[in-house]
C-alpha cells in the first residue's frame, strides 16, 4: 500500500500542536529501534514521557519546556498504529512535516514561497561538503532542511529560541545528522568562525505562543499580533551573525521588506559598502520577499549596491498578497546575475550609494529598478521621469476613487470616470502602479471642468482619426481593386470586408 495514503490517515489524527508533540516524541523514542519500541509503546503508551526523557538524557539532547509531561494515552496508541504502516525511511519526512511542510526543493512547480527563497539562497551560497554553516534563526526550517537534504553530514550550527526547536531537533536526529549542532538559545559570540551564514528571519509582528501545554485537553495556540512599530532592529541579529564568519565570508538573509526600516546599523552597513546585493522576489507579501547579501570584509569598491528586481508585472492592492512564484529559468537567471557587474534594464542595476542616500537609505529594489520606457505605435516610445511625479500637485487615489471588482470607480466630485481610466492606463499611471499600491497612486489635480473638456476633445479627435483611417482604408481597397482590374484578373478577384466573409 502507498505510504502516502497511510500518512493521510496519520494526518487526520494530528489536529493540534499538542498532537504534533505526541507524534514527534514517538518518532524520537522509536528511531534506531523502531520495531521493538513501536510495539512496546502500543502496549504501554503511558511510558512515552519517561522513555523520551531517558533517551534525551542518554544522548545529551536538550529540549524546550514545551515537551509534554502529560499525554493522551489513547492518542499515543492510535499514532503508533498508523506508524506501523509507514516505512521507517519516512520517519524524518513525517517529522519535518510537523515542522514545516513536505515540499521538494527539486520540484519548483510545487514550492511554497519560503522554499523558493531557501532554494535561491542555497544556490547563491554554493555550500560545499567541507563548509561550516551558521543559521542564526531557523524558525522556518527550510534552510536547515535543505542543507541536510543535500548532505546530512554537513557541519551546521543553528540557533533558535522559538517554538519549533523541538521539532527540528527531532527531525535532524531522525536523518542521523550528527553534525547538526542545534542550540535552543540566542546566538552568542564564540571562537568558532564559519564559512557561510544563511538565515530566513520570521516577522516579529506575529508568532505562536503555547499555553497550558501540560493540560490533557488540547493545547491552546494563540496567534499574537505585535505592533509594526516594534523596536526590534534586524541588523542587530545580522551583526551578531556576521561577527561569527571568516573574513572572506558572506551572510545571506531572507526577510520581509518591513525589516529594512529606519536603522542606524543599516545605514552604517550601507556606508561601509558591506551590503553587496539585494534581490526582490515580491511586493509586500506576508512572507519573506527579499534576499540580502552582506560581505564580511570584501566590500564593493564602486560605491554601489547591486539590486535585482524579479517583479516584472504591475501589482495593485487587489493582488498585493499574491504569492509570487518563479520558475527554474528565472531562479537560475537571478543566481547567475548575483556575482556579475553587468546591468539589464528593468531587472538589475548597480545603484550608487549617493542615489540611495537621497532616497532615505531605502533598500527596496523596485524603488530603483523599473522599465520606465513604454512603446507607442509607429515606432515611438515615451519615457517617464519618476523624479518629477512627486513634485506634481496631486490627489491620492484612495481619497478620490476606489476599486470595485477589479475596476476603478471615480468620485464624481473630483474626477471624470473616463479621465481617471485614461490616466491609470497612461505611462504615468502605469509607472506608478509598478512601484506602489494602486491606492497610493498620485493623480494630478485638474479642475473637473477641464477633465470633462479634455475627455470630450479626446473623443472628438479620436472620432476624426477613425474617420480618416476608414476613408484611407476605402481608398486603399479601391486602388488595390483597380490594380487587379488593370492586371486582367479583376473578374477573378473581388475585395470584400472581412465581416462579410464566411468563417
């Protein structure tokens, strides 16, 4: 029988965080002595906690205070019964699933967003079997899981003070990864110097807190929201991580845009030229959407930061939180571009530090990389000068219009509906849409009477233009028919309008 169908039955039993802890504790106890210990637990499920603590002490493993002390005996027996149908080779996969999904990094069609970022970071890092790797915060687990999948003997140090430390510790044990030195504590300075550092930071504005974990009733998981005004400066964690690296090393960090807020430490990294590359993978998603590459000592000498922007389409408030996925070709293009100095319009620029300082030290690539040239008919094009848009007296879109079912609705007190639609579709409107949410677009303040008159004038000119085109088409048809007549084939060929022809 297919093990995945058996796993689906097991998944039905795992409805809460407390159930997940039951499962990973069982996997820890039975690993390396599966058949004997599995049958023993089925007959004596009440001994799970005792067996778990005994084995942890023997292996000198430390776990958090979240490990269950009171268990659901019936749940233990049912989990054990389902595990009998799952091969022991899948124990680690089942454990990882409780931590952070089963997505396969080799199949980019099924990547979730964080796996995609982990995949790109690993390709950039190019970790060798002899490298020592540091992960200062493996909350998501994708980096840790991916490195060990490539080489379970990789020397990797990981530090995590969050909830899922226990799950990742057990998962790495189940794949016999003896060189994964995971610590449930904050990263501190040490004499160990690492070859590479890779970390995906989780947002400080949301996290899980477990309460009442010892209760025989299903544990509560409270989803707490913190203010976006959090004082946490991610560059403090980055500095601690970078201090652990060898001089010729670099740190690669995945994060949300929010982390690149005002920070004196960030400004210092910019001024020192240590920020080498920033890669944008999406726009203000609820997942990490930026990759930041920092060099320990080999700083850029051209006084610039290499910025890569993979977001090529306009994004409005309607699809602000859409997951942006990249195919293998685009991911490979990003990786190839990182270590080069060439530039591609609309994709990569080496942005001078002087330009960055004028933009209040913003490190968001899309603010510097957009293709602002738009093609028109007959070989003409129009270029938009972004620097002058902000100097124009304007309304903010959300104050004078709204979005309804993916269309724009103008407030008639301020805007002519047709005029608004034409403006949003103009190069100036499109340029802003590529840079910000539609709700924040600046709309020039033009008197309503002038808007009405300009729309009417536009319609009149367009009507004349269409009439001229129609007359020219008729003249061209007459000239062509005369040519056929003069060529002696007029009785064979008759030009007719397409609408009169059969399908």
